C-alpha cells in the first residue's frame, strides 16, 4: 500500500468490517480496506473471492482528480456484496443493498467518486468495468406507479447487468432493466434504461441510444501512455 493510502486508512473501521464479515483467519489478512471518510451503517454479508489477499476490496482510499478526503462514503449493506477479485471503490460512494438484494463487483472493477449504488434486487458489474464520477446506478423506481385507466401496477424493480470492460462516463444514470454489453462505452450524462445486447458500441443520450459501433475504451495504461506521447499530451 502506498504511503498516502496508508495515511487515509481507518485501522479501526478496517479491523471492524473484516472481523464482522469474514472468517477469523481470512479477516487476519485484511481483504477489506476502509478509508477514514467511510461511514459503515450495516455490514451485511460480504463475500470475497480470494479473502486472503490484502486489499481485495478498497473503499475510500484511492484518489483521482474528483476524489477528496472530505468526501464521505456510506456502506449500508443489509443484503450481499460479492467481490470477484481486486475492486476499488473511490471516495464519496454511497452503497445501499436491501435485505434480499445483491451486488456483484468483478475483478478490476473501479467505482468512481461520489457514485450512488442502490440495489433492491440485483446489480452486476463484469470484470474490468469502470465508472467515472457522480454516476447513479439504481435497480428500482423506488415507488410504484399505477395506470389509472387499467389499474395495472408493475414491479418497481428489475435487475441491472453491466458486462465486462464497460466504461461509464461521468454523471450517468443506469436505471432498472439496463443491460450494457461487453467493451461498450456510455457517454457522459446519459441515462440507460433498456438492454443493449451488441458489444463494442457507444451509447449516449437520455434515454440512451446506440450512436456508434466497433469502439471500446483503451484501458491499458502502457498503450495510453504511448498515445499521449503520440498526440503530444505529455
């Protein structure tokens, strides 16, 4: 762990969440690391894919341009949080998982600063998927809506599935029933409320629609460095 991250670590919260949610021997390895600005309301069930790797789940420690030490995050887990590998949750993220709900975060998932995740049924992030800052991912309308002509009331909740290596730009809203396929890009300020089954696409707008095919984001840092050199950004 880097020195700056160590300075941001809350040892008390880290020990508390590990020994509350993990088997004793696994907890000794500290698979979950918690920053000082994270408020833990309820622990729930946290399942770590490899619980003997220190820092498999990092919450409120790693900063980018939109992170700030004063951003407080919230963990309110009444259900199940599953971690499929190395996962980073940045500062200011609010996560609520209801009693019968689950959230899955795959290997190398990164949740951006000030995101809001509310799961009343199921939210799934495939491996390598990342979100930018100020995104909202909620699998429910939170309230029922009644058709006054027919009297029909539909379920307010439907699962969200975000596949592998998806990039979600800042200020996006991912609503119930959303499906975003592999290697796709969601443009900033978009609202996704339906299924996009085709991979390698760019979707944008509110509500979102496909605007381009055969694109994906460059995630590899070495390739990104070479591109910065090529385009004279260094």
